[in-house]
């Protein structure tokens, strides 16, 4: 019997759990290595951070930023608002 649509493959799930546990054990080594790179070559450090950042923080799209502004009740930036007619049209 096939698995229901949207259910992750068991092997994929187990592999992800294994890799996650493996990386959890490497966090201190990664921090130490990044600190060494930062001291020796700040530009390389920034490059490495930008390469690994998407694995911890997904990239934002303009749509997701707009939704976040609306969720938080903040005013949208003027460039994201619908254009309105100039006020001189109100002077009949």
C-alpha cells in the first residue's frame, strides 16, 4: 500500500534525523573552526556564514515580508502600498 500524499519517505526521515543528530554533536567544533577562520581571514568568515545561513534561516521573499508586516500590525512601507490618486483630485 502506498503512503498517503505528503507523508515523508521513512528512509528520508531517518536520514534527516541521523544527520541532524550528527550535526548537533559537531556544533562546538563548527564554532571553534569558524572562530579560527574569523581571526585569520574575516572575509572568508563572512563568506562561510553566508553559505551556511540558509540551512538555519530560510530566505525571505517580498511576499513573506509583507505578510509579516501585516501580521505584526505594522504599517507597510510606502513602496509596498497600493498607489493612490494624488490629493489634487479632491479639489473640485
